[in-house]
C-alpha cells in the first residue's frame, strides 16, 4: 500500500492535457498538417501557408495552457491536496469528506510523461501523479501500478 498527498496545479494539468491531446488522432493530424504547411511555405515562398502552419502548430498548446490555468483556478478540487491510497484493490482518492475508489480492473491505461505518471480511469479522465511530488515513493507507485494492471495497459518509463 502506498499513501500520497498530491496538489494538482496548472502545470500538472497542462502536462496531462498536452500528452492526452497529442496522442489523439486530432492532435496528431493538426500537428502534421501544420508542419506540412510550413514545409510547403518554405519551399515555395508562400507566406500564407507559413502563417497558417504556425497558427496550427501553436493553437493547441496555447489553448491547453489557458484551459489548464483556468481549470486549476476555478475547480475547487484543485485548491487543496488530494489524498491517494494505492492498494491491492485499486486507487482511493479522498479530499475532506469526499472519497472515491477506482478498481484496478476498471483502469484503462497507465502512461508517463517526463513530469507525471498518469493512470486513466476512463478514456478521458485520469489520475495524475506528478513525479516531483512523489519523492521516494515513485518506484513504489510504478511497481503497484505495474503489478495490478495488465502489462498491455502500462506504458510507464522512468
């Protein structure tokens, strides 16, 4: 069993949103089209394509940055630390009087970024474990996730 207290802020939300968006078909398509437009613009001196490509490449990260800041400020859940208990049954998240439990078999996948370990509870909702807040419990968190979820669902790298 591993117990943690995690404070989710704008930085942690932004990291999650970037990873989630750029691993979706729409995010990949937008980035690809933007990059192609820039390459075409540079090879054919088409300034309109250059501007459109830059807008396409910068739009998603900028809007995600704004949305993560707004969500971190407006959502009362992110105002106080969340208490996590990872045990044999799953992940229990509590804050104040509220508590919720997610069983391991219901988890969709577990991934990592350079800054976080992310456990998807649904296709779009996730539990975020910022690596800088895990301290010496990072290896224990990775181990408990890896042992209780199917190896096909876990893509965590150190």
